[in-house]
C-alpha cells in the first residue's frame, strides 16, 4: 500500500475506534452525577463537565492506544495527543450545553446560540430530543476531524 492508502485505512480504523470509545465514554463510563451537573452554571457545572471529559478522553486514549498497537496503526504520539485534544475540547464545549438547548437568550452557551442562529429554534422548541441529537452530531463531526489528525500521512 502507498502512503495515501495507509492514511485512509488508518483514518477508517481510528474513526471506528474513537466513535466506539465515544459511545462507551459518553454512556457507560460517565458518572451519573457528572451527567446531571455538567450543564449547570458556575464552578460545580464546569468541574462536573471536566470530570466527564477526562474520563471520556481516557476511554478514547485507551481504545486508540491498545487497538492501535494491536492493529499496527503506527499513530505517532504527537498525532494521537492532538486528536484527543480536539475531541476533548469540543466535547467539553458541547456538554456544557446540557439542559440549555431550548434557551434563546444571550446568556445561553455559544453552541446553543449558534444552533438557534442556524435555524434550529423551532426544532429545539418542539422536540425534546433535538438538543441531544445536535450534541451527538457535533461530537461525531469533531471525532471525524480528530481521526483525520491522528491518521495523517506518515513520512516515507
């Protein structure tokens, strides 16, 4: 295989690994207390969200490290760290929106304001599942970016 094919295969594997780890980290690993408080205002909300993102990122790192070694993906530490940072930071941004998706004021989280400005207000007001769906779409989009970063082409 050439370098481009190697990178494409690595991307597919890394995307699958990060997505599976996302599901595990977001639902099985996340503590109930953090899930309930991560969208709250102030220090307690930020701390709960940070605690969740740390366990989430550790879950993704473990999956990427173990499966990457087993599969021989040859992901550099620098690329893995950058990918995990993208996933972690963007996960924190979205999860601070928990419980706020219907808010329309200037004090709503930036991502919620963006969703409303993008024409999602009626959906968010009508469908209680809209916020969580936008949250998960945001996560998957950034997991894709993280997989591209991790997979990048290795030097020949």
